[in-house]
C-alpha cells in the first residue's frame, strides 16, 4: 500500500542539502528550548535590519498578544531588492511566462528596483502614506508583485484580492479595509479567456466612496470605462517619477498586509500580518523547506491573490535573492503539457503546486508529462489540501521521475508560512503526510474535551507556542481573532484542522473540522455561500456542506428551502448559481442544489450539519442519532431526494 511506503532521503540530495537529519533534530530542539537565541540568530542571518530589536518575542495566547522583534526596524522592499543589488543586480528576480506561450519577460533585480521605486513614488504622489490601505486586484503579471513591493516601500498596507473574485466580494474587502487606492488592470488573461478586472472594479467602486484613485495597468488594451478624476494609467503614473525612492523604516510590528480568508462563520476576515516576523518566516521556510540554492529556478504555481503567492512567489524567494517564476496561465492551456514545457524552457529546478492541479494533470495521463524532459527538476512541493497517496506517488514517480523529493507543506493564511513539512535533506517521506514540524513550531493534538493526546493519536490540531509569521489580529476585530483561534483550547492556537500522528511522530492532516470548505485548494466558508443563496427572494433557508470530490478535493452541496408557495425549477437553480457567482466568485458555485422542504434541526433550532454532510457523501449507514431532531421525518425526505453528484 502506497501509504505504508517510506521514501528515504536520496543520498545525492543529502550531499548538497542545507540540513541533514541530525542538524534538523538539533536545530528543532534548540528552537523550542532556547527560542530567543534561536530566532535572534535566524533574524540576523536572513534579514537586514535598520535598527536592532529590543526584545525577540513577547506573546500570550490568553490575551491574545503576539509580538516579535519589537523595537526592530526594517523595510521589506529593501530586504527583497536593494540588498541584492551589489551581488545580484543583473540576476533575474521575476521570470514571467504569459498565458500565451509566445510571451515571456524577465525583470532583473535592478529593473525590479526601478519599477518598485517609480510606482512607490507614484503612489506617494497620489497621497498614499504610511499605514494607508491599498487594494491590489491584478492578473498574474510582474506588476502585481511590483505593486505589493511598492506598498511595502512606503509603509502602505496592501490587501490583494484574487482576480477571480466578483465585484461584490471586491467591494466588501475594499470597504472592510477602508482602502483609498486600488491597483488593477484593464483585463486579465487566463487560458485564452479575458477577465474584466477594470469593469469589476468600476462596479465595486459604486459603493466605495473612500477610494480616491484607481491605477490601471494595461494588460490587453481593451476598451474600458474611464473616470477622469479618479482613474490613472499605470504607465502615466510612473512616467515622470524618480528612479529612487527612499524606503520607510518600518517597525517590526507595523502591519505589512491584510489578506481576506474564509472562516466558519460570517464574512471573510482580514488576516493581518506584520513586517519583521512574517518576512523572516517566509524567507527562512523558503530557504530550508525548498532547500533553496543560489542558482535554482524556483516556480510556485499559485496566484498572488492567495497567501501562497504572497509568501512563496513574492516575499520568501525575493528576500532570498532567488529567481521566482510567475505564470499567468492555467495548467491545461494550450494543452496539458504546459507546465512541463515551462519547466523545460526555463530549466525550473523547484516546482511547488497544489494537489488539485496534480490530480487534474494525472487525469490527462503520463504522455503530456513524458513529452517533456523535466531533467532540471530536483525538488517538488505541494500545498493547499491533503494529497491522496495515489496522486503523491504519481507526482513522485512520473513528474519527478522518482528522483525528486516531494515536500508536502501544511500551513494556512493565518500562519504566514509553512508549519509542518519535510526538510528534503533530513526527512524520510511518507505519501500523504506533511511529516514533521518546522523549527519553532510546536504542534499538538487535542481531544473533544480539550485534553492533549500523546503518542499515536487523532485529534484537533493546535499549535502550543507562537512563531514569527503568525497573524497578529483580524483587521478591525481583535475580539474575533481571540474567539476564532484562541478560545477552543486554552493557551493554544487552534488551526481548524484535524490530524493524526503516527508512531514516528509524523503528522497526517485529515482536513477541516469546522465549516470551512476546501474547493480545489480554495478556501470558502459555508456561511458565506448560504448568505448569498438566501439573498434570493424565493429562498427561505439554505444549508451548505462539502462532499468528497475526485478532482476538487471537496465539492459544494447546497440544501435549499423555498418560501411557502414558491415552485422549484431548473431555472431557479441556475439563478441561484448565478447569484453565488456574483456575490462571491465562480469558484463558490454549488455543484449540487437539492430542494429541501425542511432541514434537520435540533429542538433549539440548530441545523445538524453532520447529517447533511452524510447525506451529501451518500454515507447513509452512518447517519448517527437523529432522534434529537425537532422533526426526524425531514431526514427521510432528504435521503429520498438526494442527488448523487457525477
Ligand atoms: C487550509 C488553509 C497554506 C496555503 C494554501 C491554503 C488546508 C493546506 C495542506 C496540506 C493538508 C492542507 C488545511 C488548512 N491545507 N495545506 N499540505 N495538507 N491540508 O491556505 O486558504 O488559508 O487554507 O488548507 O485545511 O487549514 P488557506
């Protein structure tokens, strides 16, 4: 069985690796026993500081209060660009591959420096100051990274919104963070199709009076609506600006960015990351987990709209002076070989992607992979959801020709960077396991009564002590931060995931234990989808659950109760799907809508989702006790009319 198999560290990998097994064990022990010294050394090694910190760490999960390197000063763009200029001025910082295989660009560190300085000056001209919020709603072009870095240069806080989100979702995020400026593009291009980013922005801004300026990068040259006193072309904004821009000296605990992510209740929350600790965690994990070396060509296939793009396309790699590949397109355009063609064309050595992409590529068969040599690859990574052992083994055997270690990296938007993952020169691999904790990370498993489980066990995954990349608060709602992450298990950060620990101490993440869905590695809250569905005048109530889906990991199953007297119809289903797309994004579209005359509720009115999940998964023999329901008969109707997703 694949799951039982262990893949030892290849001997030739160990020889050049930064960390071997003994070093990992020694460093890990020290990171827990003597965290102050450990982190001070790492902060000195990985980052350049304008002013040294007064105190390495100061945290208390009961409050919660989390501070790292207080008193220290640094600038993120200076760490990601300026300090590399003497040694690596002509080295490619961003290697861009367009959606169209004929399009490619390279930005050297020197060119990146000029681009970032010019835009930073342009933003200042438009009145952006330290601490102001800037929304970035961009396609995957180098200017998206330039925009992020330009914000950090002047101490503005960026909030990147994934280009796949709808105008309503964009509006909500702009309002919540009170952004005064938006950076977008006329259109994006993915898989040969255009995405109307400027038109979406125009719609969103009808309800965002605080936005004074919209900077529009020209990607396709499409005809777009223009507001003279609000909109400015990216090229015009930077045309007459200075090529130098003095970086702001930021406090280590000054906010760096906000990134919205879905929770089990309510609207998405603004995860706030700060400057020093976040950058250290991103840089350090990029170095150790990917065993990064100076001449690597490193490619993370994520979008900058997600945290993976923040930490492992932009901040981690650039802090380390790497060449980071940025791809505008999708894996199957023009054909299923695209990723491997890119690997060969640019001699990619490290490739980091999501299990959902691996499963999709696996379904296209081995031929599209074998058509390309992939001889440059030396390390593979995955992130975003549990990877099934079959997909892991295919990835290892076919994509990596059995030669490349696979690092399965568990982390979250909230954690800022990788938390549990193998170090490729130190850790034997087991397909489907994220293996062992990174330096300074103290995972534990809890039972339902809040007791810590020892040894081999399954339970809820918590982290017992702070780490530098940890989120500091929910933007504008510290109470929600406290309740969401620190109230379930006293003195611990609760991840929302379940996990198993095996006899070797390896962690196997089993997935969310709360009402958060993971659809193709995209995180969505059931509550947000329900809120969108009930906006329809015909809908009285909706309950959304996930169900196992071969390709997407999870699919979306919606139970919908109509208002009395309303008729069910296919066109109403279509209208509901359209509503969700408009309110959130096409990625949130329900795969299945079942009409539910009633929902299973307890006598106090709480929907029993456990039952709905079982029906959606067609696991009828394990429905559990339904006798405590207010009306047990609703279950029979739901079972009878359940829909088997194809
Ligand atoms: C959730 C976080 C981390 C960046 C991308 C997702 C799931 C993430 C793994 C993994 C099993 C994983 C968890 C987690 N997840 N990585 N290697 N194995 N599950 O970030 O959108 O904040 O989602 O993704 O359920 O809680 P995110």
